[in-house]
């Protein structure tokens, strides 16, 4: 039997990067105009700059990572070189609104870990890939949810 394979890459966090860049401008500017407190502004700018640089570094790292393959086998799911058995999975989340994303949620996690959130590489094949994931989930009794994905 030919197991389906889905080409994926790490989920990009452009929205987080944009928010982290805009937040210091908006809040720091408001606080500076409202109170003119120089000490607060310096601490605030340093903290938000560090967070912004962290998000930027994470994005640059994600750009350097090569695409992976999700393989749907009977009783297990293989992502790159990592194997997940069906009893280890809480659910698989499909997010279509912000782009074709796939999130794999292990049983002991409340949110999808960042390293298990992926974007489908070929958007034209995303619908077919999602259908295969739904069929695999039904056969292996793993819930496949179509909803907003929250990552850690």
C-alpha cells in the first residue's frame, strides 16, 4: 500500500514578528507622551527589543530549515525523522484560514508545540492532503479538527 506523503515546512510567525515590532512603538510612544518618564521608557524599549530580536532570530532559523515530509502509515505518523504512534497523539489540527497549516498535538500538551506546527508546501495540493489526513484520522481513531491552531 502506498502511504500518503505531505511536504511541509515550519510554520512562519510573521504575525508575531509584526506585533512585537509594533507594540513598542505604540505603547512606548503613548507612555512617553502621557508621562514623560524616561526610566520607564528605557526599560520598556530594552525588554520589547529583546523579545523582537528573539522572534526575528526564530524566523531566520525557520527560513534555514529544510522542508520535511509527513508520512501517514497505519498506526503511526512520521514527521521527518520523528515517529508518533497513534496512542501518543491527542489530535491533529488543520487550519485553513491563515494558510494551509497542520498542527500535531501530543497527548500531554494543551497547545501545539511550535516544532510540530507546519505549513503545507504546495497550496494547490493542500485540500487533497487534508482529505488524506482526515481519512487517516478516521482509520486510526485520532481526532482531526479543523479550527484555529494555538502554538506554544
